[in-house]
C-alpha cells in the first residue's frame, strides 16, 4: 500500500536570504529606517528652519507641509491597491523603498541650497510612506507565536524610537561640524544597510498574483470600532502637528535656540518610547478604543493645565505627553486594522487611513504655522482639538454598523 506523503512545508526561516527569524529582520530593517529618518530630519531642520529668519522659516515650513501632503495623492489610489495585488509585495516594497531612499539621500546631499531639494524630498516621502504601509500590512504575516498585534507594534515602535534617538545625536554633531550634506550622506549609508537587512524579507516563491476576491469588505472597514479608532487617531495626529510647530515657533519667540527645540524633540521621542512600553501593558486591561480615547483626554488635560505656565520645562512636558498619547493611539489603531482588515485589502486600508492621518497632521501643523498663536491660546487650542476628537470618536463608536448587502 502506497501512502502519498506531502513534502514538508518550507518556512520563511529556511527560504530566506538571511538565517534570521522574519520578525527579527523586520525589527532591524525598521531600526535602520528610523535611524535614516532621524538623520534626514536633522539635516532638513538645519537647512529649512533654524538657519533663517522666523518669516522665512514660516515660508519654508509651509512649502514643506505642502510637500508632505502630495505623496498621499499616490498612496491611496495607486500604491495601496498595487501592493494588495501581489503576494509578497509588502516584503519587496520595504526593500525597494530603503534602496530608493538611500539613493535620494545621496542626491539631496549635494543640493541642500537648491530648489531641486524639494522634489527629491518629495520622492523620499513617497518611499517613506510606502515603507510604512507595507510594514503595517506585513506584521500579521510575521507575527511571532504567542504575541499580540499591539505588543508587536509596540516593539517595532520602541526599536524605531531607540534607533532614531541614537542616530540623531551623531547626526546633530555632523550637522554642526560639516553641514547637512555629510549628514544626508550618512543617512544614505544607513538606508542602504537597512536595505541589505530587508533583503531577507524577500523570500522566493512569494510573488504570485493574488486572486481577486468576490467578497465585499466595506461592511468590515466601516465597522463602528474601526471608524471610531480612525477618528480618534486622526484628531490626535492633528493635535500632534499643531503642538510641534506651536512649540517650535513659541520657543523661537522667547529666544530659545536649536538646542532647546532639540530637547523638546527628545522629550517627544522619549514620550513615544514610553507610550510604546505602556500600550502593550494597557492592552491587557483595556480595549484599543479605550486606549485611544484615554490618549486624547490625557493630552487635553496637560495642555489646559500648562497653558498659563509656558516655559521650556512646560514645552518638554507637553511634548512628552503628546508623544505618549499619539504613539499609544496609533499602535492601538494599527492593531485594529491588522485584525479587522482582510489580507487582500490590508495595504489599501492602511494607505487610506495614513492619507487621512497625514492630512490631519498637516492641517494642524499648517494652522500653527500660518496663524501666530501665543503659547496660552495655542495650548488651549490643542486641548480643544483633543476634546473634539473624543466627542466625534464616541459618536462614531455608538453608531450602528452599516447593514451588509446580500448578494443576489
């Protein structure tokens, strides 16, 4: 009697170009991506903001904010559906995005005083967002056994913050000693190194075309808890964009320098690190929706309290709390999408919401840039933004889910 025996399934570990578990490779690639982002941010901040007058800084920031919106015109209608079409596309996109950003960083290094810096920065932003939605969509596929999505997202966030902070310090030193060109070249090297690591994510035999699904998923993507989470995260991103540029211009107005703003950014990064640590523990006792609402309430309370006591110490506290709240909200929302969005529409769902989040961030940052807010008025405005977010999110959460249409 002959028994047909199926050949053993090959794991990612066996097929990979590097003998590392998939999630470990993703963490290392994410660390390199965050480190490169930090170096680029240091270089561009010195070029666009602190090296010019306040009026010029507002103009440069306005151009930069306009630039940050344009990549999202491609992400939602083009990049998301394209990534969803092919199995393995998330892994390949991460690798190619890192290579592309490395090349663009080297090109920007020789054009820091040229208008061509802006289209190059645009290309880098498109690739950065492509990396972000691909990473978010890939997480469920590399989820370690016994881990929750929130805890894994938190670990990736912790790695990002640690790497960004670690590389921002030498980046600032290079910026001071040699200028933005050297800092951008260093960023290019870091991106290329990350691409080498990310190559381990491109396993053979995973690029077959995904069969189009006949099932409609709109009822899942319009579920009240996903909509409420998206609304809460959108308002938290608007608050973050507003508070970052409010603090930047407020500190300039009181005579603080780039070191003071660097301290505020460090506080925001530290808050993001703490938020990543806390969200996994909070998820053991609270639902994602409660974490997101609590984050908005926390930011609002701190801004209202410190509105009449603004100084550098208050700015550091506000930045830290905003970092905690926005990170906890975003990680919780990512987990909701990873759980509720089917695989065949996961990337376009991330792209759609990422577009909304970025528009909200730009709206908040643009308001703080275009209108000269005093610290007290500005911080009260941040508090009101967060309160509005809570109100609209609760309304969405208590609404009835749309009825699912039955196919004939």
